[in-house]
């Protein structure tokens, strides 16, 4: 799923700003994560979308590390790292949050 194509043009500048904040997000996480995650564009974009959705490193980090029943009890971070299919589920969840859907 191409996140940049799914965002309205008015949000792209904010999204790019979130991309620049990814190192701070990775440092925030309890689980050791290395910068190799950022080498994969889809993974980096998903993490940036999380920042865009929640507005802060603290809130994004909290979301990424909390198990969710809709993710079979896994954390969004694990799903993002696991496979493209599970990452797409997280992306769809983030867009639902942005659009105001309630889970």
C-alpha cells in the first residue's frame, strides 16, 4: 500500500516532517529497534504515518507497543516488522483513526 498516494496533498508536508522525526521515534521505543528498519521505505512510511496520526513521539510509541485484539494480540510494531500483509493491516487501522472511525 502506497501511503503517500493515499494521503491528501494538504497532509504531505506534515508527513514529510514526520519522516524526519523517525530516529527520535526509534529511540523512544522500549523494544530495541535499529535504523535498518528505516531502509525499507514501506516500513519507514508506516512509522511516519503513525507519527502523523498520533502527533507526538510519545503517543506514537505508545500505540506501536500496545497489543491489539484486531492484530491477533500482537503489537503494531511487531506487525510492521513481520510482513507486508500485516503491515497493511496496521496502515488501514491508522487511516481509520485519521478518518475518525471507532474500533
